[in-house]
C-alpha cells in the first residue's frame, strides 16, 4: 500500500511523494509507487499524535476501570488524530487505583480498536496537598516505596509513568527507585523550589506535568518550579494549549525556552467532545461551562481540549510553525517516554501511524499500525 501526498511531514523536512506501508510498518518513503495507492494529494500527512496525559473523553473516564471505558476513550482519541495514548488516573482510593491499573493491563492484553495504549500514567496519589488542583485531598498519600512497587507489579509492565511531587518526603528515593524499574517519572502538582526540581531531574525525572498549572511560579528571587522547568534542558514540559489553562504569551515563553522539549497534552476529562453540563473527574464533580471544566469552587479540572485543536491553537494563535507544533504532539512526547524508536514520526521501520489533515485542521485520514481507522 502506498499513501500519496505533496506534503509529508518527516522528522526534519517536508517532502512530496509516497509512504509505503507493509503490514504494520512504514517500509519506504519514495518518489514512485508500485502497488495500491491511496491518493491524499492536497492533504498534509503527519505522524499520528501521542496524548500522554488524558483522563477520558466522550463520556468515559479511565477511573471507570472497565474495558468499555478505555475502549471508547481509544476510539474517541482517533477522531482528533491521536494514535497512541496514556490512560491517566487521578488521585483516588487505593482500591480504585488498583482497579484502574488492572483494567488498563487487561485492555492492553485484549487490544483496543482505536488509538493504541502506551501504558498507564499514574497522576497521583504522591503529590503536594497545597498544589492538589482537582485531586481529592483525602486520598493524597505520603510516598511509600512499597506501594509504588505494588502498583508497578500489578501493571505487569503497563504502568509507564508515575507523578511525584519533588518537595515531599522520600521524593528523590522514589524517583531513583522508579528509574531503576524503568518507569518514567513526571514531576508536578507541587510547590517545590527550583533547587528541588533540579535535584529531581538529576535523579531521573524528565517531564513536568502541565507546566504553569499546579506548581510554584516564577519570581526574580525565587525562580520556583516554573523557573527551573524553563531553564533546565533536562526536562520536557507538558502544556495544555487550550488558551484557558495558560495564556498565549506564557505559552510563547515556554516554547522559546523549551523548543523541542515542549509536549502538547490535552489533560482531557470525560466531558471531552460533549456539551456543557455536570460530569465527574474521578471522585470529584466537575461543571463544564463554555467548554471550561471546573470544580464547584472554580478550580480548573482537566480540560475538554482535543489534540488537533491544541496543534491548531499553537499554530494559529500562539504563532508556532505547524512543523514544530506537530512535533510537540508526536515526536517530542515519544522521545520523552523513550518510545521514539517505534512511534512519533514518519520514518522507515516505525509503526505506520499516519494521519492527514486539511488546511482547516480537519482530520481526514487516520491509520494505526497500517490499519485505516478514518
């Protein structure tokens, strides 16, 4: 099978020609074709997006802990150009967290029909109560290495990433332990100082959770969490580019400082793709009004953002070139999670995860592992 376009976004350039797909892999990128051709001339061929921080969408939540929920989230993500995702938990009771981890393991074993499951992202319970955001305080835990190990073992290799607040007791020990187990560590939901974040990165943490949100801010004498993320080349920076969580100018500053260490995430909750109303994020009631998801006290509680709209916002409003915005949704997160050898870009030997958009950012084609989904 050959996919034709006059704009194919590769890692370092945009070319015209054909992508050859054999089975589930990209086998060649060529100027000629010798077989079945899917002609997408006039559309931009992009690598499938990765959403490495997403709680739900289409009325479903990772914490529902059912195959139906994760299956429907995977199908929901396909419609926004996402071909791989991390089902993300929120702070909850130990019983519910365990159930969610076991369910994602089951879903990965059974296989889902939409976007592929990368692995679980445990956002909580090891966070700072003062920067909890939309996480219920009663279930926030002190760091317990044995509990972390239990979660890792329950996942049988599917727990991909764990959130740790760098300023709480035993944080560095936990980061070191996770890295020895080959578990990615993200830092956030924390009032940590810049020195504490710097130390966390030295111990192996490499992603900041939704930068600017739920972390200590930047000032000229106390650079804080935000200051260290902006200055430290060793850490990737998630950003929720819905222009609600973070202002345009702040996103521009982040992109200038982080460049190819910027990662677009949706942090989408179950209301994604649905109308305004009352929903749940884990244990908490969320009110969605004008597409903004907030707790009754006004605290932002995830988003209703789609990944294609995040890319559109970065390009059309923030002023980032489309080529770079696409990388922020594909290659950058793949590199951050150490999976860029198989996904994240259009390259010979990688999974045939390919999408096509028109000039208005409409998703016109989605392929996952060589299978056409849209």
